[in-house]
C-alpha cells in the first residue's frame, strides 16, 4: 500500500491500425446469433445501409425522371443532384431532430452530432455517386467505385477507433449527457461538466495518463437516471479518448485481487479496470432493505477487507460511484468514506463531487375507462376507421404508382418518330387508326355479311380469300414480327388510340398513304402475266370508303365483343405470348377493345343523324349507294364533314387518288387537280385530316414526322429510283420503233408539252421547253371535264377554314420569309408576322363575307362556333400546331375555276384517266377509241397496249359481276367523261386517219414519260 | 402589442395522409389515366393538373389566411401546400415540355412576357416557400416569401378564373379557391 506502487496506474489508449482491422475482421466474420453485438459492427452496418440508401435513391430518381420523359442518367446529372440533395436533406433532418432532443442540462454536443450527420451523408452520397456511375457503363462504374473505396475506408478509421474505444469501456448503453433528465441541480450539472472537460483535457494534454482524479458520487432513487448519468459520463469521456471502465460494485469486489478482471465478450475485451482513467462503479447500495443492501460502515469494511493492499488502486483514477437514495447527512458520510478510500496512497485527497438526484416525476395517471358500450363501439369504429384509412392510403398510392408507370410506359408504346421516308409512306401512322388490330386481322371471320361483296345484279360474291383483297387492298402490309396475321399494304399497326392518338398498350390498325397511293398492276397472260404492286401510283381497285362503311356495319353487330375478337384472333393467329401479357395485358386489351366498340357504335349512331346511315352489302357497289365505287373517294364530302361539320351529302366531287410521282415544288408548284395546295407537306396534312385524322393526333410528333416524311418521299419518287418504267414492267410489249417514237414525240411536243412538260433523255422532267401553259389553271370552259370537283358548295370557304383548323405559332417571324403561294405568285411574310393575328383577321373576314352575302346563319357559324373552336385550338396548341401552314398555301380562286396543268410523270400508271377516273384507257382519253358511257370497275386487269384498264361494258340491262362488280355510269353527276379533247376531238380523229396514226405514235411515246 | 404564436395541434399521420396524400394521389391518377379518354390528352392533362393544383391549394390558402403570423401553420398546411405544388409542377412540366415543346419563346409569345415572368416568379417563390417549410426555416424573409407566394397564387387563380369564366369548371374552381381564402380571413377576423 504505497504511492510508489505504479502497477495499477491508468494507461493511455493505444489502438493500432492492425487492431482496428482485426476488430473489423472479427465483426464481419462473427455471427450475430453466436457473439455479442459490437458498436464497431453496428457502425459498419450503418454505413453500408447509408450507401445502400444512396443507391436506392439515385436509381429511384433516375427511374422517375425516365418515366417523366425527362433527361436522366447517364446523359443527365439530375439524378445525381436530386439523389445527393435528398440524402443530405435526410441526414440534415436527422441532425436537427437529435439536436432538438437536448434537455438543456448539459451542453448539446452538436459538433459531434454534426460530424456524424456529415459522415453519414457522405456515405449516402457515395452510394448516390456509385449508383449514378453504375448506370453509365462498366468502365465508368469501375473507375468511380474504385475511386470511392479508399475515401470510404480512410474516413471510416477514426470512427471505428472511436467505437472500439467506447465498446471496450463495458458501458451497458450509450448515453449522451445532453439528453439527461433534469433530475439533478444545474449547479451540480455544471460542476460535473467541468470535471468531465478537465478529465478529457488532461487526458489529451499528457502523453501518459496522470494518476489520481476526482471522485464523483451519484445518489438517488430508482429511475432518477443515475446509471444513465454514469453511462453519459463514460460515453462523453470515451468519445474524448479517455480510457473508461464500467462495472458494478459486486463485480469490482470480485476483481479486486490482482490480476483478476472481467475481460467481457471475446470480440470486445474490456479495458482492465486497473488501466482505466475513469472507473465507474454502479449498484453499490441498492437501498432495497435486503441482504444485498450495505450501509457505509459495511461498505468501508468490505473495501478494506477485499482490496487490502490494492485499495490505493481505486484512487489512482477518476471514479464514479453510484449509490441508492440517501438523506443529506448519510450522503455526506458516504462521500467522506469514499473520499478517504480514494485518498489512500495518493499525494493529496481527491476532489469529491456528490450529486443528489431528485425523484423522477410521477408517471401520468392511467386514463379511466369510459362506460363499456360506448368504449367498445368507439374502439371498433376507430379500428375500422384506421384500417379503412390505411387501406385508402395504400390503394391511392398504388393508383398513383400505376399512373406514373403508365406515364413512363407511354413512351414505349408510342410510335417511332424516325421512320424512313418510304416506311412512313407505306406503314407510318397518320393518326387514322380505325379499329383494334386484332379485329382487322380477323375480319374474315367477324366481318359477317357486312364484308360480303355481292354484285348488285346478284351472283357470287367476290371471294379472293381475304376480306382485304375483296376490297382491293394489296398484300405487303406493315412488318409484324410478333403478329401472326399480317395486314395489307396501306395499313399501319400502332399502339395509338383512334382519334386522340394517345399511346396505350393495345395495337390498333389504321390507314397509311399507301392505302390510296399504291396500285396492283396485273395483266392477262399474253402480256406476260405481270402482277406487281407499285407504291406511289393511285389505287385502281381499293374501295376505301366501302371498307369504312362495312366496318361500321360489322362493329354494330351486337354479337361482336372484345372476348369474341380476342378468342377468334387467338384461334386464327395464335395465343398471346408471355405470362404477363396473358394475365394482365389481355385483360387491359379487352377493356380498351370494349370501350372502342362502345364508342365506335355510339359515334356511328350519332353521325348517322347528320351524315346518314352507312351503306352495307350490295349498296357499297351501287352508284346509288356511296356512289364512288372502287378506287375513288369523296374527299370533299369528308373535308366538309370534318372541317366545317356540315353533312356534305350532296358533294359529288368524286376523285381518284392520284399518282404522286415527282412532286417536287419546281416541277409541281401546286398540288391537287385544281392546284389548290402549294406545299407537299400541307397537301399530305390535309389528305390525312380529310380522311379523319384529328388536329390533336396530327400534332403528335410521330404522326407529324410521318406526314412530313411521306410528303418528302413523294417529291423524288419516280422512275429514276423505285418506280418501274413501262419497258421494265412490260418487257413482252414492244417499246416501239425509233420512227414511231420520234413521230410520237413530235405530236407530244406539239400538243401536250405546253401543259405537261416532258421527260428529257436523262430522265429528268422539263417544265420549261415548250411548256407555255404549264403551271396554270386551265378554265373549266376550256377543259370541258366534269365540274363537280371545283364547283361544290362551300368550296370557296374551305381554304380559310382549313387554315384556321391549324393555329400557327404565337411567335412572330424573326425574319422576313419569301415563298410561293397558290396563286402562282411569291409571297413575302415580313419580319414580325403574327400568324395567330392573321388567322383571327381571316375569321373576321369570313364573318364579314357572310354578313355581306346576307347569310345570317353562316355569319353566326363563324362568329360563334368557329371562333370558339379556333380559340380552343389555340389553347390546345399553344406553341402552334406541329403542321401549321402559312397563309395562301391552300386557296380557291373563284375567278379561275378549272384544272391545274402539271407534269404527268409515269403516265402509264395514271389510268383510269381524268380526275374522276371516268376514262379507262389512254386510247380513250386521246379519243383514239370511243370513251365508254358505262363500264365495270373493280379489280380490273391492266392492258399495256391501250395503256389502261380492261373495263368491260355490260350488255344492256345486264349488271357487272365479280371481280369488277361496280357499274361506272358516266352519265351520273360527278362521273362525266367529257372534256380534255386533246390533241383532237373524237370527231376529228374519227374523220382523219392521219391523226389516228399520230395518236398511235403518241401512245408509244407516252410509255416513255 | 406582441403576437402570440401558438402551435396548432398536429393531426395524426393517418388523418394527414387521408386528407392530403389520398386526394393528391387520386387526383394525379385522374390527371394521368383519366385523361387518356380525352380527345386531346396533352391538353387534358395540363388542364386537369392545374385544376387539381388549385383544389389542393384551396385548404392551404384557407389555413394560411386564418393562421399566418397568428400561430404555426402546421403540418396540414404544409402537406396541402406541397401537394398542390407537386400537381402544379406536373402542370408546368407537361405544359412546357409537351404543349409548348420546350420552347420558352413560344411561352412568352403565347402568354405575354409579363404573365410568363409573373407565373415563373410565383412558381419560384412557391418552391422556395416549400423548401423553407420543410427545413422549418423561420424569419421575416420567410414570412414575406410565404405571403407573396400565397397572395400571388390566389391572384393568379382569380385572374385565370376571370379569363376562363365561360368554362364552368374553371370558374367553379376559381370560386372555391377564392372562397377558401375569404373563409380563412373571416375566421381570422372573428377570432381576433
């Protein structure tokens, strides 16, 4: 028992890197069911969790951005920024919460809390960075991850060391003094804080631990927070790098004889109490009035007896003694006794701080139960309400998640906006989706009587094997890698809803440019049995309007259901592939198909009150029915309906879809038979709009792209690329001897080239040489052809009305723009030109025009409904419609009614001739042969000699039969085959054999054009 | 005279979720999926989302008018104000990216420079205010931002209502927003 005995002097903490690594190794290797939990392990797991959270956050952010169609990883750093901000905010919130939990008795210790929050945030941000890098390819992932690892390891070392220091103290739990309940006086708290700070400061200042130290005595009743305070003292000191050891009094007595000690769990190994700088002795006096209880005399005797010569060791360090509740006088005795014990063998007596705890505040009184019945019912209602409430929350969250998924998935369902020009023309959607793909694919089974093509005179219906060939469509439809039942050429398969063109997870079939602008050329065997589809030529057999009416009739069949369509399709074309497609996809598809059927039927019914009932069966092939017959449309009936919303039933402007070869503006400055549209894109736009595409659909980028691409395709399409020349298509037909060709050329140049130009030897078209009348409107009186195409009701208001359907950009033109317009002149739009203002002016003009003409109803139409429609469209397309066109690109000149003179490239593929297809062959057009008053139309063979269709004339009183079931009667309104008596009239030709020879030569020459 | 700031009794997590998250989620579901059957889906989504934003903002405006600088605006206000902003953010994003095709010049040309800038300023203030609310920042500047954001939104809603008065739904929603703010003010005056 001497002060010179240093065997139990405190020792400074020394933890090597190896020891830290060993601890990490043990922690990672240990099984939590077989070993004690350690704080170092907890910290490692915590940081792994932080990294994991960062990964989750950055992937979530990336996915949300992707779903929202916003730039995302790896192209955009936004997921990184969002992820880093989110996890930083998370840690900041945690810091604030913990910082706010201080009771005010002790300093808050915010610095350590802040450092902890920063390091946690750093690990989470590391997860965010790694997660971001992992989305950017293997190299980036490897480089970033490997760069992060050293930083993470280096930063971990001081924290792991701190955890090891703490856990080796053997404290029962971690407690920060700032969270201590106010059960001691503030002055005691202040004194205690000073002692702790002094202890930490001294420990840090000295290279070696300094023996001796104050004595702290904590006394109070159970629950007052003595052990928490003791742990708090231990925690603060351990965090200050002081070697702390916690034990109970009983255990301390057991560890008194050297070298006895309790090392604790093998994966921790407590500091030996003899080495500690701070010794905490808990549970000295329980005050339980039992045999465990000791009084001050017994305590001193026990310490003396048990420690004997080692008693001085207690005073070699700062000590904390935890006692039960004492009266003030008793506490003084205890303090004196412990002070004396700790003074033994020391140079001077230690400072003693005795802290008396006040009893904890009483627990709140239990709430008295309310009367039985109400309690039960209230409790039941409360439970049910809570369950219902959570159910609603979960359900609404699922709905929101589904909605967001849908929003993102729409991009996948959307049509491509990068189809090549030929593909856009052939297969690209124009917003003309008609019906579910599955229905169109099995119309042979489900079309019923509506799709039977029965000739008006009776007899066998057309039966080519497919509904689509019965209606004149041709094979060669859109690529259908996953679809087992192909569609014909002229159809698109898209996942766009009819009308709105909204992407949905269901395929719909629609019409494309090729529906009307492709032609099957097939000849009799003597001409080589040619059978080829030429894209770009006008259709000669397809009955597009008939197909539309037949579809309306078929869908109106009450037996047609989504289930029937799906079942029939599965039988004919195969079951759906993939588990999810069968379990969910088909159900969703059934919902959409059912809705489409309901909507289609409702629209058909509501339209019929204004547009009349659709035709069906034989009426599709009668002049008294639709009237157009195969290969003709009633475009202005459609445009009057779609744009003006008037019935249009009296519109008899029957037209054949023209060949659309070589439509570049230099060759063809104005399109359409009457030259009413200047620009090819605007022409294609109006063709799609007239056919039923809505403004909203045409504003969607994939569709707008297809319109533009298809229009551009027509500018170069011709014999110089993919269109076969006459000689190539009909090698069995003589090309004519040079003398005949020369004679034909002479006739052509003398009588045709002025209006149509001619093809040069190099294959290009010449619109200059001798073309004095080209690109001009030939007046009706001069042409003598059927006038219905240019004289129908509302023709004069349609151009402006069409212009108003597509609001222009609200941005004034930044610079002046020059361009041709439809009156053959060049228009200059000045800088600052305001398209919307001009369109409003046009509306005013239309009102004034109606007012001046005394048409009060028309005035109301423009002033009310169309003004509202325009303003609504302006709101729907606030940046301007994607295909909005300039003023005067569509026009109608009442002073020059007639047909526009344009080149006629690939003349042989333009049969039947004239805009209304009323003349079957070139020989008849040139008046070499008599033009037939009646002839049968349908799937006619091609005759290369007459350069036209083989169109039989039925015997008097007879009917046309399959495969040409439609009787074309040129005496009916809109069907006149008169006019265009060039070079000579039929009477002149009949009277002069020389003219006949010239015309024979001309036909041979025309084969080369 | 000092203003006594008393904390509002916080609603339970469940009731807060039912009152704010559920209408937001259901509303957004309608905005996204309900619009699929509309003739012009982008326009419908833009229109529906601003209506949802205003409907969610109405309770927040009520609470603001009643409690601002009287007592803590509370968790319910924060939830409504945030949910309304989320719907408004969707409206802005969809309107700008889809309707205006990401063309700021078109926005300015369509709305007028002043309107576009005011809308942008209100949006920025609203976003900053929500940031302050979630970070629990307080102070005079925060109060000013909060007041300007609320009054700005209310003014914008009233202006839009007048502009689209012929549209019954727009007028109705504008009326609800205005009434909510007025009701909050009346309650504030009654408890003075």
